[in-house]
């Protein structure tokens, strides 16, 4: 099959593009290579997969309406995996318009491309951030998600609503995946695994928010990729008998799933796993909760497991050892 993978120079998109090529598919990878974080890492990720003959990279901005429309028209994709977005909760507080352009306008151009070119299935990245002020644990796709605490989260919930309208109106099968704190080799420099590892190995203090009283459902990159690959093969169908009023599904060919490790890790346990992998103890600066943050995330993944027979299960000690080993290797080659 022929796939469009947006965010192909990004963390998750790069591994998904690689996996699809290794599975024998043709992949067009799209990215605008912006400077939200060091573009050198994005270029290095692309270099990592340049040997794959079925992969072709296109530099383009999602908000380029004509460019995206022509790309869809010319390439005739079978399926689309839309992972490009302006990421980061804290950054959204200072730079809201970047999220409007990328996450709302950008998703609209992808939906339009899929609609006009008979794409079989659109799988797109949502986020655990949509759960916002929800306190019931674990977070379930049956729960209402109407109280985001950041603009980033609001754009991701908006993406789910936009997708549902296209599924309903145009019979476009769409599946949203709410990712829970993805980590692993080649991960983003603005995320805690990279920030903490970088600080510890370079003898700087780490900022421990909410005085360390936080939990995250850390999910290893290989598990995320496996979940994406399996779910893109499960194409939602219209079901007039579905009376579900939760965000998870409806009569339209539309689904939303959580994809997380189903095992929230205390922040201090996470830090200890980095210390063990790095062979050094962190200098910790305990700080209050940051605006836009939430104290805990915990994914209910029963519906994902029921649909594709897969549960993420990589333990944090193994995952962080892989990350720290990659970090050392990558930064020694600079």
C-alpha cells in the first residue's frame, strides 16, 4: 500500500515510516522541519532511514492548503497516518497561534485531502492531554473530556471532533490514538527523559515539578509503533445500530483509543531509573506544579487490547537504559 506519514522527521513518525517500509509498503514522509526544537535531530532521524528505498521525504507545511491538496491529488494515498503537530503543553501557553496553524488548520488540510481522494483510513495522533481536569483513574475513552487545561489539549480534542464530522458526513474512516507520554531513543529534547538525562550527565540540577508528586503512564516507542501499525489495519465501519454517546465511537466510521503502558510510574521512580542507567545521582530542585500540567495520567487500554490483541508492556528500567545509551551515542557523535 501507499502511505502518507506526516511528522516523518518527528519522534513517532520516523519510527512508523521505518516500520511501514520494512513491512513492504511505500511511504511518503512529510514534515516542515521547524525549529520548535533543534532541527539537527530531525535531520538525523531522516538520515537514519534514508537507506529505505520505499521512503521518500517531502518538506511541506501542513497549513499549505494548495500544497497539501496537490500532494494528495498527485500521490493517491491508500492510507494516512497523521502524526505531525505542534507539540508541548507549556509552549502552548506562550505561543498559542502556532497550535492553531499546525493542529487545527493543518489537520483540516489532511482531512480535506483524505475526503477528496478516497483515502481508506486516516489514523491520527490525539493525546492523553485531552483528559484535562478529569480525576477518575484510569482515563477511559468512555469519559467525557470537556475541560482541557492547555490550548494544546484543546486542539487535540478539536481534532477528534473534526475527524468525527468527516467520518459522519463523508464516510471517511478515522481512528484517533490518545498517546500517553511516549519515550525512547531519538526522543524529543523538550520531554522529561531527554531533559533529565541531559542535566544528570552534564552535572546540572533537574526541575522536579509538583515536588515530585506526579505520575505518568510512560509508554515506550516500540509499543506505540506496534499499536499504530495494528490499529491502522482495523478500518472502522459505519454502524447504524451503535447508540454509544461516549467519545469512543458512534454510528459513523470513527474510533478513538488510548495507547499507554497501563501502569503509571511515580516521577521519583522514573528519575531513579535514569540515575541507574546513567550511573549518577541527580541534583534535584523541587518546584510547584506548572500551569497547564496534570498530576497523573493512567490509560485504560481495554478497548485497544480487545480490538488488536496488544498491550504495551515495556518496563521503565529497560526503556530508560535504551534511551540513555542512545543519548550518549548521539551526543558523542556531534
